[in-house]
C-alpha cells in the first residue's frame, strides 16, 4: 500500500483498544455466496469487483443486541465516508436458529433501514472463512484488496474504539487506488 503502511495503521488500531489486526497483510477470501437470492440490496458482489475501494465487511445478526446497537455507527460511516469510496457490505450470519430464515433476514434489513448490500451467510461459510468469532465484527479491506484488520464488538458514534476504526478507514481512503 503506497503512502499508508501497516506500520502506520497498526499502532493506530492497537493503542488502548482490544482490536484484532491481521498479523500479516492477507488477501481475504472471496464472498462465499454467489446466488442472487443470497444478496439483499445488490446483485451478488465479489471482492475482486470492489478492488480499488475501501471495504468494511460487517458481520451481524438481526437478533444480536450489540449488532443492533451498532447500527447508528455503521449508518454514519456509510453516509460520511461512502462518497469518499468506502463500501460497506453487511454479512448476515445467524447466531440463533430463527435467524436462519432468509425471509426473516430480508424483513430485518427492511425494518432496520439497511440500504447497503447484505450477503445472507446462512451456512456461516464466510464467517468461518474469515475466522470470525463475535457479533458484530468489522473487517477492513484496503483499496489494494488486502485485509488489514478485524475489529470485534459493539460500536457507537463518538466512542474511542469507533474513532480509531474511523481513523484507520480514513487512512485507507487516502491511499491511492492500485
């Protein structure tokens, strides 16, 4: 990544916060669901098609209180940084049995006012591919297609952890596209 290096990004993310940062730059696995019925608000996407953009993958579940509590923060990111090139992709991975119903996920997306693309990860294949353990988790992928961080936990507008993630996103957005 030209201009923005992991040596700049890592201390920013690590200082005073329990954030999981990729031990080495890695290429994240491609989205595991490719059928139109597995996507809401979008045709099926690929990470390859998003190269050149900064991507935040949000793992969430609609019955997860921490996920619902993070909605305002995620929406604020979409509004404030979307025009600069941030793309948010929701990945709904069920935590509870009732969250496995695709129609229930679609209803939750509508009820929660989610307008960005959501992949229905009913079999948790993408969850496992990225070694995710907690709801919610936010994965940051740079313009170069590299996974830079995986940040678990509830986020709120203005809280210290959220500000660090936002600063990391801002650094990734400043990096030139490959």
